C-alpha cells in the first residue's frame, strides 16, 4: 500500500492556474487527539483563495495545503481519541489540508453526518456553520424578533446565516448584487433582499428601525454605512474585508448609539475554542440539520483535479451558495 496521496498544492502564489495536482505528499499520521480522515468531499472557501495568492498564511502547525472543511470516513485515530473509530463517517473543520485524499484534524472538531444529508452536503457545513454560529449568535448575540442584516446573502456564509437567523426567529434582511441572488435570499427566508447595485441598504434598514446585528464581510466604506444602519445597542460583527480593513469612521456615532463593534477570524483560534463551537453546534444546530429544516445550498461541484476551475468560479462571484470538490475518485 502506498504511503503517498493525491493533493492540490500551490506551485507559487498567484491565480487559479497555480493550483497543481501532485501525488508526492505523504498520508498524514495522527498525533495525540487527532483523527485522519479519508476525504470524500472538500468545501471551497474564500480563505482558500486568499491563501493561494499569498495573502493568508496557514498557522505554523497546520498543513500548507488548502482546504478548511471536508467530509469522509475515519482512516486512523491518534492516541487519546475515544469519540471516533476507524470507519466512522463525519465532517470536520480543518486547520488546512482538505484538498487531498487524507487529512488530519483534531477529533473534537469533527461532527457526525446529519441524518438528512450525505457526504457531499456535509462537506459544506463546517467552515460556514462554525463561522456564522460563533459570530452571529455567540459573539453578536442575535435573538428572536431582532433585525439581522447579512451582506453577501447569496454566498456560502450568507445562505447559512439567513437560514440560521430565520429558524431562531429573527427578522432577516440581506444584500446581494443581482435579481437572481436576491431571489435566492428571499427563497431562503429573508424578509427583504436588497440589491446593493440599485438600492441604498442604509435607508432601507433605517426604515425598519435599524439593525440589531449586522454580519459583514465587505469592510471598506461599508463599515461607516453599517454604523449608520445599526439600531441603538446594535452589534456590528466583522468577519472579512473584501473592500479593505481601513476606513474613516465617526466613533461619536458609536458612542451615542451605544454600539458594539466586534469580529473574529476562525482559523487562528485555539483548538479548545473551536472544540467549544463544535459542541454548541452539535447541541443547538445539528437537530435542525438532522430534521432537514436547514441545509447547505450547493452551487456547483468539481473534481479534485479541477480545483483551479473551482477557484475561478468563486472569484467570478457568480455562485450562489457553496462550491465543493469531489476528492474520492476526483
């Protein structure tokens, strides 16, 4: 039996064409508290694009291969692992390495495949559900009947955020860049979808009294607009900066409205923090996934050796929902 595996590596920082299929990487060996997963499917996420171009270095202890989420079955377990056994099917948040046939990750970052879905759908859960749940509910403290605004409502993060906020009773508003994307947001349960190319989201949100929570991945001039759109005691949660992380804002407005400006990135957090999120997800969200009441929205799938095409599609911003790679047999 070979000790190497197929994987996608970054030949040099650059465009999608720098992603190359290799067969030279060694199958990882689990360390204490880890499992090694034989990957069936891997999710494609925006941080993968940033890492590919050299703008998002992986943590020192992580694989240098792309891929922050995957599904498959347990191939090997490390010492100290009692909750999983070889052959168990699961999905997992990864420190990196999902664009490969095998990947190692902490056992406590793994979750069972929801009863209402298969491995392909489950591969689309970890990165977005960990991100949305930890930021919107744990950090942003969104509660029932509050007004929630998500920018980029048709993205993988957005389609997840709409469903989770809706199922917990919030009033959901979303921005998107086309009629088709706005319709997708409405179909998922948004009360109002705002085409940011044609409408002023600040005015629309102010008409309903302001947003209690805003989840933003745009940044730039959106930050000051978000502050205007927030209601008193509102919370702005920042998770990315597609338009840049630096801008001028009026902090007096923050003080007058008693706002909370916060945010986080998932990958650099400690294993303990991620395990805590996984536990809360399993308790609070997995029953809805098991029952089929919420599900990931999958835009498209590619073979592992088509990772460059998957990245090109993501960078086009024409997708609605998640993009996924078929690793097993791909």
